[in-house]
C-alpha cells in the first residue's frame, strides 16, 4: 500500500463533468488499496475571473484582499470533488490551506511555504478518508490567508508529499507528460517516460510550461518523485525523479524555446573593475530577474555588456541603465524584445563535448544567427531572432534525432 | 462617536456597481466619525448557483462540504468590498466567520452560534480599520467551516453587534423598511418608522420577509436595536427596538399573510386524555414544525383535531398521523394545502379587546370564511382559503385605517 498525492490542475477540474471524471479516477486509485491525498486548483479560469472582478471594483487591490478573493476558487473545486467522491461512496473531506497547516510567510499573492503541519491530513488518512486539500493557498504566520503565486498548487502538492512522506506525487494536467519539444512546434516530438530533476529544472527554466520551476526545485530538494500525467487520457506520463547513475543518459533530452525575455545592450562601457558589479547591483535592487549576461573583450578601453531579462522588467532595466549611464561611461542603452531563447537540455551533455558544435552547425546550416550564448553543465541556450525560434527548435530536434 | 454594525444582504452587493455604492456609503459613515463594522452576504444569487453546481456534481451532498462550498460566496463579496474601500482610502480588512471568532455547533448548513469571540474584530477597530466580516458562516467547535442557515447573515450581524456592544445594527436590504402590509398586495401600505421587537417577531413569524425570525429573536434577547434600511435609496428605514412604555401603542401595526403552511385534520378522534399528547409527540419526533392547533368540543365521545405545518412537512405529518390513526381512533386524516394565514399584529392589541371582533366582522363583510383561529397577546391569525388571502389583507388594512 502506497501513499500517493494526486494534484489536479485547473483544466482537470474545469467543469462538473471533468470533476466527475477526476472523482472516478480518485475512487479507482483508492479502491486499488493506496492511501490518496488530493490537491486541487480552482476550476478552469476562476482565478482570472476573480481578478477581473477585482479590477472592476477597484484600482487599488490590497494583496491581503486579493488572497481572500482568490482562495474562494479552490474552496469551490475541492468541495465539489468531495461531493462527487461521496456519491461514489469514497469518504472524503476538504481542507483549506489553513486547515491543512500550510504555513507561509506574509508576502501576499506570492507567499513562500515556511512549514507544512498537516496534522488534520494525517488524522483524516488515519480515519480512512481521502483528504482533498486546496492548492495554491496557505495561512501566514499572522493568521491571514495567503496564496503562493504561479505554480502554487504544484508546490502545495509537492510540499504535502514531502511532509507526509508520500511514495509519489502525481501531477494531473491537460498534457500527457514532458515532451522532447513542444508538440505544437514539433509534431513528431516524443513523450519522455523518465527525466531527471536537473533536466526538468532546465526545461522549466527555458520555456517548458508543464511544471513550474519552483515546484520542481521543491521536489528535488525534498526527494519527491513527480509523475506528470493527463487527466483527459489517463495514459502513462513522465516520471521526474533522481538521475539514475547506472544508466547512460541521453545526450539531449529536449529542445525548448522561450520568447518571454528581452535583450538589453549597453555599448561603449568603460572597461574597468566594478562596472558590471554596479550595474547588476542596481538591477537587483529593482528586482529585475537577469538571466543571460554577455560581456565581450574590450577594444580601446571600452566594451559592450548585454543581458536578458523578462519583458515585464524592460522598463525598470532601462531606467536603471539610463540612470547609471554617465557613471558607467556607456555610449548608449538599447532594448530589443524581438528575441527568443532556444535551448538544448540533456543530462548526458556533461560527458559529450560535441553537442555545442553540432548545435551551432545546425543553426548555421539553417541560416539562423546566434546573438548570445549561455550554458550550464546540462544545457546550451542561444538567443536568436524571435521569428526564427520555431524553425530553430525544429532543426535542432531533427539534428539530435529526438523524433519518434 | 458610535460603534455601528452595517449588514449588507445579497441584493445590496449583487454586482460590482452595487458594491461600489455600498463602499461609498460605508466611507461616508466612517468619515462622519463612527466606528463601522461591516457584515456582508454573498453576491446576489451566488448561494443558489453554488447549490446548483453541487447538484450537478453529485446526488450525495455532505453538509460539511456544502458549507465549504457556500462559504466561498462571502469570501468574494467581502474581499471586493474591502478593495472598493481601499480605493476610497478607507483602510479595511476582511474576516471569515472563523477569523471573526463566530463559533458554532457542528450542525452543518444550519449551525447555531455558541460564542462570538471577536478578538480580531476588536483589534482591527482599535487599529482604525473597517472590519468586513463574512455573514452566514462560522467555525464549529470541531474546527470545521459551518453555515448558519436561513437568515444567517442577519444573525451574524446581530451577534457581532451584541458581542462588540455596538450602539446599533443597521440591516441594509432591497426594501426601505417594515411596512403595514406587503406593498405588492396593499399599494397604500405605510412604512413603519418604529416597531417593537415583539411586533417584529410576530410579523416575521406570520409572513413578513424583511427580517428572519431568528435574527429578531437574537436582537431582542441581546437588546440590539435594528435599523432596517434600503441600500438602493438610503432613505430612513424602520427602527426595531424595545417597546416604549411612555407611548400609546398603535392598536394594529401591520397585516401579514403567509401561504407556506398546510392544514391537516384528523376526524373522529377519541376524546380521552393523552390523545393529543401522543399525536404531537410523534410529530415532534419527526421534526414537524406545528404552528396552529385547534381541537373543538367533542360530540358522542369523538372530536376533530386540526393543525397547521409547513407544506414541506405535510408528507411527514401524514405518515405520522396515518401510523397513529388506529391508536388515536381517528376516522380519517386529510391534508389541505390550499390555505393561507392572515394575521393582525399590534402591541396595542393587548389593551383593546375590540380588535378580534372587528377583524371577524370585516372578513365576514367581505364574504371570507375563517377556518381556524389562533392568537397571541399582540396577534390574531385566521386561516382562510388561499385564493382570498390577498383580499383579506386588503380589507383588514383598510378597516384598521393603516393606509397612508
């Protein structure tokens, strides 16, 4: 008998028919003998609709009240799931984030979990119930209702799985797993049956939208294996787990792309110690999330510094850079948001030095210019023009023989 | 400076425009120097819509889960009211029933308040905030979410007003006060500027729908004056308060009617001690809410017993009566739900013995037959055919000179 956490996202509980299908699946899992803890998101677009209501009512939206509003969403979905389970004669009980003991800091709308108590969940399990827990929400140390921000429900599921010592955490969504590329871009993309936490982190960080980066980090840090599956087809999904050192790793597992960043370039910067430090301290103070940074060798005592940042942070980045331009000695500051990042991810890359060369040759062969490069031990990312990003993914997917 | 509890019902916060109007009113009240505690219901038809969702998902609806579902409603309205107040620069904070310390028993969907702690509400007031509290909901002694059933939000408001020692409790709704009759039946009905708790109780018990019986009882028992007002016109409303012994009371304050009860008659019942006791114990055991009871003098050792009960309880009443028929010696059991009760309510009735006679003469003059009669010190109720109930209200309203 295993203890399994099953998390159902917004599309999985989008309407009453989907909720019934989810209840059927939970009932089957429970009858198979496992202990099941369910985590649910709000139904479909509820979260967006509640934000829309808020915007209609007021231009001033205190985070504490937004959290009170948003947390109505999971209340509805979890109560309905429990009712559907009751009809299937599976005793269940719903628990808010607060009741489940998901304790967070006081950063409303993007709180971090500081502790998972889970006492009522353990009691419910001991009583033979299926606890159905609200994802995305918690209670702050000041006893106020909080929400966990993007990817919050996945994080709730992983945190609960870790706290309860669950055997695994199943993430049900509207795709059937993690693919070697986005199937909308590469129709022949292959579903990966198994992938390491490190690869999943790189995929999530470079444009894969199946799992939020944060929940994968949490799962890796707490050694909670994740099974990503479809709640529409219920077919076998992708297991995200520890790297298996006994196996040869595929050189490249996936190709990703991401067009959410912009490139900012400062030209003619004085090439002396402390310049880069001053710039990136200034950006950090404005909470700009800098990703790639490139600085080339200097000519005549000056150099160019380019970095990428989320498009939402471009205005702040330009303000910081412009304000510092005199002290940096920069000639100009230019933002370019017509770019995209294309990445290769693979745990076997560490031991296969030829990957980078093949990647560059492939892109060159397709006439695609590389504007910036950044690497990790298991990832190579290239910045290209936005309009050639899909083509870049397609040629790389073919070049590394990832097709089914 | 007064402490005022303002309660806004579902129609008062039905949409974002109504919520803004409510926020304007709260802001005005706060700026006038009073301390304000707000209690809100769910928006418009939310409660019905959530029940509909539940019915779509399952034929089995555990009360605990229905309460979890329903309590999403006030979360939404109270958060939106706080946001609208924030835009008006009135610092506010929303509180669930649990956070406000509304402790109830464990009877889900119809819990009773056992304690109002209110610590967080007092702290919020001390900090200069407007606390906005979810009506209708509480937390059980088992730490589960509960709802208070019909009239629950009014009860929350009155209970909070009592616990906080508020100077008054204002109930905002879609009518402008308590009238001498339902204005849809009697267009010339008059708004009563002031009415005693006892009169209000009789009006609520006999068909007046402005305030729930339960909240009026709570207000009387805790000496909390209620001001019933319109959140659409904001005109002066009706003050429901202690009887003023220094004033002459109007003989008749209001005429009400109620068609929600049915009449059940047992004929040929043996006229011996214990018969009525056995019948009404049996009905009580099935939770049938018996209102009027009439038993006439007997002929030849048998008599007829009639009683009224809510139409919803007719089936249970018939089952009880049929099962006991042999032991009661009754010849027949007949239910009649084509009846209505018409009542006169007035605190001055106690000292004016002619009211009953005038009532009967008036109904007789209009050709209306009286089938059953029941009285209290400040009320006379007559059961009549359902189709003549409106006409009965109209002729009584005129006969007692209640028109404006």
